[in-house]
C-alpha cells in the first residue's frame, strides 16, 4: 500500500479529509465507456450542473472542440435532444465525443483520457487531439491509449508492458526504442 502525494502532501491525510474531495474536483476524466444519463445532450455535457446555471456558449465551445457540433446541428432538437438510457440512441463515437465535451466543459487543470478516442475514426481523433492540446497550456493531460496515433501530440511517453514500465521519456526517444525492438 502506498501514498498519493500531490505537491508532497498525502491526499488521503486524515488531518484534512476535504483535501481528497478538493483534489477530485480538479480532475476531468474521460473513460473508454462514457456514462450518459437519459437526459439531453446539453445536460450530459454539463453533467452535475443545474440547468439554470449552464451557459450555452460554453457548451457549444466544448462541443466544437470535441468535434460533435456538426452531428448536434443535424439532429432534431439539437442540444436539447434526449440521448436515451446510457446513450442508447448514439453511436460509440458520439458517446465518446460527448464525454470529451463534458471533460472540456469542466475546465479542470488535470485531464485524463483513458482510451477516450478508441471508437473514433483516425481523422476525427486527430482533430480532437489537436483541439485538446490547443485549448489551454496550463492543463496537464494524461492519455492512456493502445493506438500510437492517439499520442501524436504528447511530449512524454511511458510504455507499459505486462504491468511494468518498460520505457519512460521523450516521445521520439521512446518511439525509436520501440521500433528498434520491433514492438511497433
């Protein structure tokens, strides 16, 4: 059992229990399988916010960066369209883009993308990755991916095999080592 230290402070420290809750609030996470409620696209992007507190301009900007705007403009009711239970009326890629828009909308200093673009075609994935990397230089982005194309904008790569860190370093350096060992 270990400790999670942020700036040298244990986030699970018993002397300040709200530290962990505060830390959670600084993270936006996009898992491979997005949780959607049987509500509107707007409410799913602004997940956790009261409808009266939502600024549609911010939702639209997040949708634009997540490359979901064109789809939303084509469907009946647009941002007010219901997605169905768990997003049943949407494709996997549409659900992922709504999840990405949700994370962008949250504007957290830490963004974790865990196979967040696995259901997208390479062109859409490339656009979204570029958009995310342009949105805020103060945001730390951690990307977990099997496809190397997902990591095209990353500065540092950590290659894990069988639960062990095999390589950790500059993107080009790690890719070169992987090519030499014929792992890619």
